[in-house]
C-alpha cells in the first residue's frame, strides 16, 4: 500500500531534494508540497495525506502551530517534523503539538524514510542523535533525583574501614592493613557511628550490609 506524503518547507531546493528521495521509494508517493504553513494547512485539509512532513521554521504559520491544527483538523494525517534543531525544547514542543516523529535535517534521507514508514504503522520516530540526547538527559535527571545513600556521608577512608569491619577484620588487623594506629581506627569508627546515628558495632555492620557493603569476593 502506497504511503501518501505531503511536503512543507520554505526552501524550494530542500523540497525538491526530499521529493526526489521519497518518490524513489516504491511504497511512498509525494502528493503535494507547500512553502509556508498556511498553504500547507489548506492543501493538507483538502488532500488528507497519510503523512505530512513539516519544516519546523516556516513563514506565516510555523511547523509547530501547523502541526497542532493538522492534528485537530485531520487526525488521520501523521506529522513528521523536520528540523535543524536537536535541543529537547524543540523536540518536546513538537511532540506536545501532536507530531509522531522528529527528524533532523542533517540526517534527512534514510531517517526520513524510516520515520514516514514508522508513523504510518502507528509508531513514533526520533532521529538517532535526538534519541541519544534524550537518553543522556533522562539519565542525568534520574541521577539528580536519586536520594543520596547514607554511605555518601562517609569519607573514602571511613568507607574503606567500614568494609573491612564488615569482612570481620579486628581493629588490630585493620590498623596493620592500613598502617594506622588502633586509636586512629577507633576514632574513625566512632566518627562513622556518630554520622550514621548508630550506637554499637553490631548495628554498624548490619547497617553496612543493608546498604550494599558486602564481603569482597
């Protein structure tokens, strides 16, 4: 079944290139084009293509506003946004407006064809570069939202001593292993217990086990 596509971009050379690329696929046919958002809306409402490829920056009505109207007037037409911007703000604006795909102009070609086919099948599609950036930003936000572990209140040396205690090492053994005095080890242990609000060694070790401080393999 042929996918009927409408192109909207204010640069005639860009439209010509995209048309040639899309028409070269057996299952895709370009059924119209426009150089501004207003003309695009009028023609799309009349032709009702399967997919509308919209430049995000167009005169009279930009791609985001046009997408909102297309989704309202022609819900059966899936919108693919074509843009030179890869920032999340532009991507989220497009998706909120109802676009099903967001393709960067720098990678338009095979990705645009993939996007057209994906939205026709009812899926969303994002350029690889956009997807990667969204994932990186999501991970950063998740990390920022994660509560700090109580162990983060301890210094690296304190965490080292806590691990040795959890392994069953005595104060003398820890002192010898770290080339410290026994009184210094006791001071570190007291400081850890104070920071963690723990009163005895057994409770300190149970706490360490609960928070992932386990014996070295």
